[in-house]
């Protein structure tokens, strides 16, 4: 029914799909729970098996929603969560991970990320991540919202080169990472995980994006996701709380955009010509 989802390889050698599902803002309304659970399950069914959450999202309720969704699907899911920076001390990281595992109802995470940089030294957080790996609580660890200088600093820390992923804001309207961060990560073999890949819907009214989408009998969101799927070492995690929207996202893999239309998108959403600060939402 769909083309295969492209895959990327983590530094540990594990292959994962380049299209998954995010859960930011899930768990905030009991009335939405059944639909959110159904959306996550639909994503897994369609091969979008990377499921991203965080202790921050809805104060842990997002993790609980994910736990309900994957209760009988754990072996099929590549499960990602994140630790708050203020929890990311030598002991706090481990305690936060245990709380996340309990909310998720699982015995390990496939990937555990530092949500953004805080006051705790990177050495402490990395040491805690490595301890969690040794104990089997996590398979891999990574970071989120790290710019190039942050990544360089991380790689100077003992075991810092074990970083598996950097999750950042990246989409057609937020292309600053292409100037130096994405090339740096590609050179080092660290995949970029793109959150808010359709800018929470704000780019979908762009006239050129709509024109190109119509030309391919696609939706603007599918073209925006196809843009990221074209990039080496990039994984997109669009959040959707509606199963039908998840199916729409999955269709992005079927698009074969011409060089001419990619050039038109570059004109509408210009790539960076200089270094800018890392964008965050």
C-alpha cells in the first residue's frame, strides 16, 4: 500500500525508520486519550515505530498514554523518552529514568535523551546514561536541542562520542541546522531527529507548498515531510493525535519530488547562508 520507509543507522548499528511519531501535547485531556492511543497504535501498525515522548510532556501523562498504546506492542516499538535538564545529575538522571519506565510500563528505553542543556555538567549526565546502559535500562542515549558547539563539547567528554541522536527543531521554515549542525552530525554519524517537522501546521498555508502538493496529488504536510526524508541521517517525528492524520503522514514516503520542484521549495523556504542560533520551540 505504501513505499517502504527509509531507514537510518544509529552509531550502535541499529537500524530504525526515518519516520516516527511524536507525542508532545498528548495526555493533556482525558477526553482525547482514546484517540491519542489509537494514533500511536496506527503509527506502529504502519511501520512508523519510533515513538517519542518525554517526562516533560503533560507532566508525565504523555508517557502514560504511550504506555497504554504500546502495552502489547513493546517488541515492535523503538521507544524514546527524555530527562529534564534539572533532573540530569549523576543520580537524578537514573531516578528520572526509573520514573519514566514506570509510567510507560516497560523495563527499558531504546533511547534516552537529555531534553536540553542545563546546569548539571555533561560529564555527570553522560556517566549516568552509561550506567543506565550497563544496567539494561536504556539501549542508547542522546541529546536534544544541542547546537554544533554543544556537540563538540559533548564529544570531548568521556564516552560523549556514544551519543546516538541529536533531536532538534528542523523543518522547511527552520533550516538553520543545515548551515553547520547537520553537516557536522552527518560527518560524525549522529542522526538528527527533527521535531515539529511541519512547524505545528504553521507552514501548511504557504502558496508554493500548496502548489507543489497539488501537482503530486499530495497534501502540504506530506511534501514537508518528504523534504526531511530526502536528507541523509534525518528522522522526522510528526505529532498527530488523529489516526487518519497518521495515515496521511505515512504517505509522505510515496512522493518522488522533481529537482525543479525542490528548487522551487528552496526559493520559498531559503536554506541558510550564515550561522544562526539554534531554533527551539
